[in-house]
C-alpha cells in the first residue's frame, strides 16, 4: 500500500528486502534541510569522496581546490611526485589561504602561503617560514625576544586530508580513521585500474545546477527503467532487455549492451557494452562504449533542494574532434532529459504528498543507494 | 526608501562560456551562482534579464559608485549586490566585472557593506 501523507505517514527505515513495500528512503530525507546538514558529516565527512583527476596536476607545485560541503581543500603535487591534500586553512589563525582554483584551470605554487600574516608552508605541508614578527616580541612589553621560542615546522604543519587513488582519480576522506579506499571500492578499483584511464586528457567540463536533491539524480542515474520512455534517441542503439545492473557493496555497474557490435577502437574496455559505474556517495565513471574516451560525474549537493552536476569528459587529446564534440552533445542531451525527469520527481516529493516511495524489482541499484544513505544516517 | 526588496521578478543570467542559464527569485542568487561557477569553471556570468524596477530606473553609467548612489534611495538596508550588478549590465558589464569594480571600491574605502552582499555608498 502506498504510504501517502497525511493519511498514512508511518514511514519505516529502508527494508533490506527489496520485495518489501518499505524498500525506499522516506521522502523527508530528500526534502528536509536538516538532512542536508546531517549528510555533510555522516556521508561526505565519512566516505571517500572524489576530488579530481591527477592529470590536472602533473608538475610539482601544481594544485587545484575542491569544496566538499563546508570543507575547502587544496590538492597539490609535492616534490616527491605525490598528490597530497590539505585543508585550505592556515595553522596560524585559520584563514583561508588559496583562492578557489578549479581542476580545469589549475595553479602552480612553490609553496603554500597564507596572505593574512604570510605564514608559508612547504608542499608537504610543513611550516616553512613565518615573518620576523613571530620570532621576536618587539611590540609586547611583557616579553623579551628570548621568551619567544619560534615555531616548530612539523608541529605547525597544515592539516592534511587523507588521499588515495583509483588510477588517476584522486579521492579524499575526512574521517579520523577512514576505511581504506580499496575496501570501500572493492572490485571497482582493480576493474578501473585495468584500463588506461591515465592516458586520457581532460577535454571539457559542463556544470549544471539542478533543482532537486542530489540523491534524486543519483537514483535516476542508477536505473534505466525510465530509459525506454524518456531517452528514445539513446536507446535506439541499446538492447535494454539484455542489459544488466550489477550491485556491489559501495558501487554498482550498469551494463548496457549495444544493439550492434561497435569497433574495438571505439571503446577503452574489452566488453562490447557501455558500462556506467556509480561509486557511493556521489561519483560516477561513464565508459560509453561508443567513444574512445570516458566521462565522470560529480553529483555535488548545494542544499537539500539543489545540486551541481559536474560532468568531465576525457579523450586522447584535450582538443576534441568533431566526432567527440558530437558525442558530448549526445551525452548533454541525456543529461538534460534526466534533469527534466528529476526536477519533476522532486516537485512531487516536495509537495509532501508522499511519505515513502516504493521501488520496483529492477531498481535494485536505487535500493542499494537508499540503503547506504540510511546506514550513513544511522551510523 | 520605497522598495527594500530584490524579489520583484525572476532574474535570469547565463554562463558566458557555456550558455547555461539560471533563473532566480533574487538578484543576489545570481551572484551566488556566479561564485559557484567560478569555483568550478572560472567563467563569468552575463545577465539575460532583470526586470526589477530599481534596475530599470538605474542610470546607464560605467561609474559603479554613481550607480550605487542612485540605487541607494530604494533600499533601506543596503543595495543588493546582485541588483547593482544587474544595473551595470546595461553597460554590458558581466557579474564578474561588477564584482571586481565593487572589490576595488571597497578596498579604497569608497563603499561599505552593512551586511554581506548588501552595499551602501560612503
């Protein structure tokens, strides 16, 4: 029985059994502003979250910034060729140090310097220097210079954020003692690392702001029951009945079989299919099967009712061919079709009429998404 | 002081690089949109429409300080930064252009911000 509001608003936690009628996340988790605040800690503060592509920063000192929830991070390549991440916060008095710098237009710096009082840090985060005013007490009549002990470099280093990688994809984790990325990713790590993803260059980025909760779009991405009615151009080359949705602990894979075989040169992977990977909580890798390249999505919440879709496309060269441009346009068409759908769904959810949705048997990927969200809220 | 609101009509702006548009109920939301886009794309935002009475009555001038002074009578608690940016778009100024001009004026002490993203002339 459908759980409408207000006649039947006794919602329940997401049932582990997809055949139960309470198999979906209650609607309030999509619309409540308090849940957005909760997710910043329980989801984006706990799981591995995608930061960006290592190819964007190939030289020592190259960096970009990333904002996840309220956390602002500098991702930088150090002198040992390691990609590291630090909170964009000075150890002195907490100033934001580096201006927002997108991955698509990275910067380069010899050291990380706070513009407030000019504290400088090495690329490994250690405090490198402070102005002379921190080494003597000329303005303080209660102290002599001998009372000033100076600043220990390593004890006053920047706050480092845990990083790890899957191939060229750099991930961050803000937890004190995070689960290893390899454990969260499972077989996704070996599967993606078997492909030469690092050989491809960033070609273009599209950022779209969409009026719905981020999980609404995540759920839409994760199933294709809606494709036949809503992506008619795209499905002309897809054999939906032979496709499969594979669910793992923290990721799921949508295998879409092509109607006719496609040249091997038009794919990175071996299988004759498109493979769309969703990695909890908000990252996807899109292996299209009809392009010598791949895409990634970041589904970044703005608030409970809006998110940004950050779509990046990678090809063999950063200058796209006409065919690649056309391919991206097709991908954009799919996005726009999906935006229409998820905004309509969210309008309905926001109305408050439905207390808890219900999922179909072939929406087991969405069920996994909802279960992970529920687990995170309860953790 | 006749208005005080920035919500007369929807405001429409677009990304200068990609053409992506945003429709908002307040002009300052366009500024927020600009900041989010800049963080991810480092691109500017152009106004498409801003049919607010204060915007339509604002003088056509390249002088941000002058336009701010003219708008000031309409807003009791400060001119929304987005309204000023929309008024400056009549001279072809992007959101980024106006924010850069406002920053320079602020740093010169020529205007003040009684609350975040609301401006008053000195």
